[in-house]
C-alpha cells in the first residue's frame, strides 16, 4: 500500500527541490518520494531502521493462484494502489526508457501487465536481488519495452504525465476467476 504525506520545507530547500525536479523532468512530489525512499533505504543499510520488505500486499497473492504482478480475480483496491505507486516509481527511476508511454496505457491490458511485471521485478531486485545477471536481464527487458513504446508512436501531446491514478484505474474491475464455479 502507498500513502500520501504532506511535508513542510523551508523556502531554500523547496526551491532546490523544484530545480532538481525540473532538471529531472519530474513532478517535485515524485522526486521527493524517491529521495525519501533512497534515504530510508540507506538508513536501513546502515542499521538505523529495520529493513521492511515492500511486497507485503503482493506476497499473499500466490494464494489466489495469480502471479503477484496480476490483479487478483474480482479486483483489489490495495493491489491497484500499490501497483500505481510502483509504476510511478519505475517511471521516475527510468524516465528515458518510459518516455514514450502514452496517456491511457492503463486501458490496455498488455501495457498494464508489462508495467506491473517490470515494477514487481524492480521491487524484488531492490529488496532481494543477489545475482547481477538478474539486474542485467531487467535492463534488457525495460530496453526492449522502450523500443515497443517507441514503435507504437503517437504525438507528444499524448504522452503520459505521471501523477494520481485516473478514476478508471481505481474503479476498474477484473473478471472473477474463470475456473471458479458460479455462486
């Protein structure tokens, strides 16, 4: 699950954040979130805070018979919130690779599944990665997906601007398990 926080910054720090965000072509809140996550990750590495796995909501998904990057049958608001935040973080971390992602990608099941798989993979690598070949494979896949997005084309006016999830994402329902018996 993701949470929104409101923070107060002194004017000079706020200005620096805005300058960094402009340089990274990201919203200031997205960049601030990345910076907080990085600082907490560093604190965990040095032992100042306990290490917390980011897969708490996703870990139980195997019981549903669905892969962690696929929404459970019947829908799950917590899963959607977590995935949206993970996709935002993925875009923030790899803005060049995902720059051709078009507005409305959440209405295309292929894009949803690819982005959720990449975001889940990235989270697992960050939390549990042990083999550098996994990192290399991830970068190969995100590069390949970037090429697919580039080939799809479209105008710059249709480019996705990361932010809060649209209502259609939050309210989309997933069909129930097709192998389940009717109630």
